[in-house]
C-alpha cells in the first residue's frame, strides 16, 4: 500500500517552503515507489504563492483523506489568514490524527499551532516569528528543525530541505536520505558562509511581523492580538 | 527603471531549480524594488514540472522582451526536449543577447548550450550530466557554480540557491545578499553532512542519463547521439 505524503497548499504560501521538502520526498518516491508525494488544496487549479509563480496541486482535500504524512508550508500574511481558516484547520487536524508524521516549514508551524497540534510540544518556525509559538501552547526552540514525537517543525523557508532529508532518513533510512541528497545535489555552499546569528536582532523584524500578522487577520483582531502578545 | 529577472518555464522543468533562485531574487526585490522577478513561459496557464506540483508563470515570452537577467532551470526528459525546441531557444538567445546576466541551474545549462551560449565557456551542470557539456563547446567544471563573464551556471537542483545568492551579491552587494540569506534562513544543515564526492561514481548514473536524454528527444536522435557521445 502506498504511503502518501501530502503537502498542503493555501493562498499566499511561500513557494520554497513547499518545493524544497516536496523535492526531497518526491525524489525518494522515484526509487522507493511506496512513498507517493502529492500536493493538496481546497480545489484543483492554481493557488497564488507569495512569490511570482503560481502553484497547482495534484489533488483536493476531499481526495486525500488518509495521508501517511502531512507537511504544511509557511508564508507571510496568507499563513495568518490560514490560521483562522477553520475548514483548512479541520482538514489538517483530521489528516494529522491518523498520520504517522505531521510536519511544517517556517511559519507553517503556526498553522499547526492554530489547529491545536502543538500544545505541550517543542517547536520551531522562522526566526522572526518564534515568539508567536507560545500563543498555541508550544515551546519555541532555536534549531534547524525540531522533532517532538510525530510532529516535526522546521525553521525558516530553506530549512524545509534539511527537515525533509531528516524525515526521509527516519522513514527509509540513512542510505535513502544520502541518495536523495546526492540526486538533488544538496551540498550547500552559501557564498558568504553561514548566517552569523550573533549579528541578528529579532526585534528589528518586529514591525514586519506585526504588519504581516495584521495583514493576514483583518477580520480576526482577537487572534492577531493573541499572536502579537 | 526596473531590472527584470526572468525565469524561464517549460514543460518538465525541476520545480526546485526554479523556486530556489526565484525565492532569492524575489526576496531581494522585496527591499530593493528596482529588481523585479518574473516567470515567463510560452503561454499563461500552468506548466507541468517534473514534481507533483504545477507552476504558473506571471508573463509570456512575448510580454518580456528585454530582461535584465535570464535564468533557465533544468529538469529531466523535458529539458532535453527543450534543447530541441527552436522557438524556446530563440527567445533565450534573444533575451540573453541584451541581458546583463544569463544563468542556469542544473541541466538548464544544456539548454543554454543548445542555444549556442556556452561556446568557449567554462560551465557546470548536475554532476551526472557534466560530460554532456562539451557537445555544445563548453568546458565542464566541477563546482557549485561557475561564472564565465555574463554567464553563470549552477550545479544540480539545490545549487541554484547558492548561485542566486552569488548573483544578488554581484548585482546589489554583499549586504543585500546577507539580508536575503537571513530572510530565507539559508543556514544549511544537511542532517547527514555534506555529500561525500569520493563515494560518488558518475558512471553509475549513465543508464539514467541515457534514458533521460532519449526520452526527451524521441524525434531528434541526431542530437541525442551527439549528447551521449
């Protein structure tokens, strides 16, 4: 029986949050066909991302009821709108309850939180939004990805690639993870080296965080206020 | 005047080849609006990628005649079909002739080669396809990205992110590149460490390379034969 890894599309998601890990698990499926990667959205047809490219899912929520794994990408204002989208949260909650693994990338963890899936768990998200996790009962951790039982949350945007390689290792073993890594040639060489976290001040991003949360929740100022403390 | 960075979509491209660098330059555009990132294809409407997600461009080739930079993603069979698509090659050739920079990711460099843009240049591509570059007069180099004048080619799939950060540094300076890197939290931590290239045998990938080239060029066995030597 195939094991379906379902990536959730919603308006305004960050395209790389989706496409990074999607590429990792779909590449696993190319040589271990029991793993089947799909993209799901409310309807077939293009979904706007927060980048200049639209994204078209392969299935609808109704068509994918029992995924083996669920992955929720993050985004900017659209992600906060998703945090107040009850039918989206209901699908994620139901799919997650039977899934072996539920994962998120970047601010996607806040959607998991809004769905009630992070209560009492350690989790991470984009570095600028980490302070928002306690709103949903989660304990923020500053790591590339955080695994707490069957929930794995990744840090910002590109961290989804690392998280998904970890997921492939967990599901199919280190050899499979190495094979995927080689096929997508994930041997990173950031031209300016790693991020210097000692030079990063999250407070400098607060105006952007406020603007993003409020832009996503124009009709739910109560949730916006809870998130922004 | 805005500087348009145009990413080329064609059927069968690898989604991450596109979305990695796209995210880098579009994030630059968020704080330096003179840089405008667009995706272009023959027609509006979804283009199939080689991953379980469709991609929708923001413009057509006819609408983007004078890009400041052109970026061509790679793929599998679809990329070799693109190497024989004269109207696609004509657009790339014309756009490139006036552009400040022409770039590729993964096997996208073979499309640049088919367009005649790599003659006498050093270039790279996905590690499994590097031997095919001399078909188009290019000298293969085993590096994460290779800059030869106004042409920059990146290695496989995920290398497009590193290449695009280099491009941002070239265009807008190191501070801008660092800012983009931080926003997309590109601080990679491959769970199993870097690729161990001493354990990689490109010959093992030859059957896949042959199959991919032949699948993309069913009506152009002459080009397939040239590519496969």
